[in-house]
C-alpha cells in the first residue's frame, strides 16, 4: 500500500490527537485534524483545565518514540515524592521510589500540546483545522458535520477513516455507540475539582518545595499542588459535588475563607487570590468512562479519554492515552510487516490489547483517591510502603511496589493491578503484628513471595536526564 494515498481524519488536536498525528505522519500517512478550539499557539486561550499534569515513564516512552523528548525535557519539573501537609502546618515527605530515576514530572498541558502540534505540522503531512467542532458522523456517507465555532457555519467533510481523539465527551464515541454498543458507562465520581494558584516568589522562586507533589489530605476531600516551571504551583481542590462539605455548600466568600481557615490554614498566605480563583474558575466534574467497542468496522475508532476517561488521582490519564497512540501505530506496523493491513483488525486488536488495561488503571485511579486524601496519613499505610520498598530491595525479581509498577515501568496496567492485589495480601499478612519493618519475619516473607508471586517482567526502568 502507498501510505501517501491514505488520509486519516482525527477529531481533536489535544494531547493525544496531536501526538498520534506525529506518529502517523512519521509512517507516511496524511492526517487532517479538526479541532473545536482556536489555535492555542496564536490566541491566549487555556489548554483546558488541569494546567499542569504528571508525566511518567509510560507517557515519556511514546514521546521518545515520536522523537519529541529533546523538546519536552526542558519543560519538565521533577517530583520526587509526596509532601504531606498536616492540619497543624507540619510537613512530611514520602518518596515515590527508592532509585534516583524513580521520579515523575510536572509538565504544562499547553506547552506539551504546542510541542506536539508543531511537530505534527513540521512533518508536512498534517493539517490542523481550528474552530471546527465535529457535531455528528455519518458512517454510510463517510462524512462528518462540522460547526465553525466563530461563524456557526455548518459544513460537511468526507473522510476515509476517522479517529476520535476528542476527549471525555467524545462526539465520535457517541456516533459509534449510536450504531453499535456493548458497554457505554459514564460513571460520575460524585466529587468535583477547582483550580487555584500559588504564585511564585521573587525571581521565580518556589514558595514550597519545588520537587514534590504537595497534598493536604483531609479525609473526605483534599488539596494538591503541582509545581510549574515559573515557580508557581497549580493547586487543585477535590471535594464532593454536594452534601455536607461540598462545592454546593461552600458558595460564599465567607464560607470559602472559613473552610480554608479551618482545614488548610497554612495555604492562606500562599493563595493571595483564593476567593477570586474560587469563584472565577469553573468547577470541573469527575467521571470514569468505560465503553465497548472502540471502533465501528474499519471506519471509525476512539482512543484516549474518548475511549476511557479516568479520574485523575493516579496521574495516568494522559500517560495511558499516549500508550494507546503508540499501541495503535505499532499494530499498524506489525500488520504492514506481514503485508496485511486490515483496519478493522487493527482497531479491534488495539481495543483488545488496551481495554483490560484502561479498565485496570480506571479502577486503580479511584482507589488512589482514597489513598491520597486519607491513607497517606495512616501509620499502617506508611509501614506497608516502607515494607514494600524493603521487599523490593530483598526480592527485586519478584516484588515491585504497585505505585512503582504503574508510574516507573511499562508493565501492562492489568498486570500491575493483579500483582498489586497479591502483594497487598502479602504485605497485610506480614505487618499483622508489626509496628516497624524490623519486626517483620523475612523468612515468612520469602515463603509467601515464592508461593504467591511469579518472577516479574518489568520493562527496564528508564532514566530521563533533565
Ligand atoms: C483535573 C485533572 C487532572 C489531571 N491530571 C493528570 C495527570 O497528572 N497526569 C495524566 O497523565 N493525566 C491527567 N489528567 C487526564 C488528562 O488530562 C487526560 O487523560 C488527557 O488530556 C487525555 O487526552 P485526550 O487528547 O484524549 O483528551 P483531551 O486532552 O481532552 O483533548 C481532546 C481535544 O479534542 C477537542 N474536542 C473535543 N470535542 C471535540 C469535537 N466535538 N470536535 C472537535 N474537537 C473536539 C478538545 O478541544 C481537545 O483539544 C487529568 C485530568 C484532569 C481533569
């Protein structure tokens, strides 16, 4: 097949759409992207909510494969662990890993998106049409209906093959599931989020530790902060949407002040625009999307949040979506190598390979909300983590903490989840009567590990030198 004759239409030039465009163009495909928003490189528009994101190894690897890490590396800020802020203002640091390269990175969503869009256009094979919202898809006619967001003009555009990279409220997903649907669940978390900002200190200095993901865990709700390159922090308040302590109830300036004074007192001096940010910034709802199928015949496919939006508490939505994009082009490469590029087979193979994994990270992300807002303060949790590190040191071929499997390795999420459950049982049994790692019976640990775990096949953990 002459790839130059094949044009692929993408809906959405967000993180996944623009990275996928680079990966497809590098393989010779022409790509047309229709994006609802204006061009963020020309107009000062927000790249959407969640101004910065945690980037981990799973997301770095596809960026490397697309040849983009040299441009991305300079805009990363290292986060080595969680800084827990207690009610009394004291702070304690919990390391994410125990090797120097076991860190994650904070990255600006907008800057990362711009790098991917520029790289896509520089291939000469990608055209991005801005202000074009896909309204509906007609699979029989092979056309999409677009609404120009500036003029309201409605046009039709024909396509050969369409991929929905249009995020959690995907129009392409709706179109696919209007004709064929086995599973289509949008599961609200019942909690929402609001972004606030800690500005930088003089000369772009950081007012709190620069290399941590900060958490103020308060049980039913929490505040987190991720560093930005310019010394500021993007702060996110996660809280129930309604109920006793909720966004619905905290609805006046006095209530905001009272709430923060009572629960996050040490942030008051850090958040000079608290009330303004609280009332100016939107309240975002959180939900998990689980659906099947991800394709309609050989005509349409969805990846990223369009196929499996997850709650943000493992910092993996984008990382998982980047893995999808790489998986898609690798399946194309594989089929082409056997001279049998059948698009329906490509789409269904990617769906089969990724569905278990996206379901697994969706579940682990929900579990991690409870860990972040509550368990991180719990002595048993801290002991379990310390023991997990010790077991990793003593039994490196068998034991790897679940957080590390998810964040520092590329082991499939479903395997990380499965092993994590077995490891959790082992940890639970070993600390039943222990108050410190020294109390643990390591002969029993050895026996349990040999009985319950097979050797782990981790992709080598990689280093990202800043
Ligand atoms: C508060 C919060 C924090 C997060 N933190 C992290 C994190 O730390 N780490 C991480 O890995 N992930 C994180 N995520 C998840 C991450 O944001 C998503 O997984 C990621 O953005 C998915 O990329 P995407 O390209 O699939 O979708 P999106 O980034 O949503 O992009 C979709 C694009 O499609 C466009 N579009 C939508 N509809 C249409 C249409 N009908 N027609 C044309 N264009 C359309 C949009 O304008 C947008 O440009 C977080 C999410 C939230 C909400």
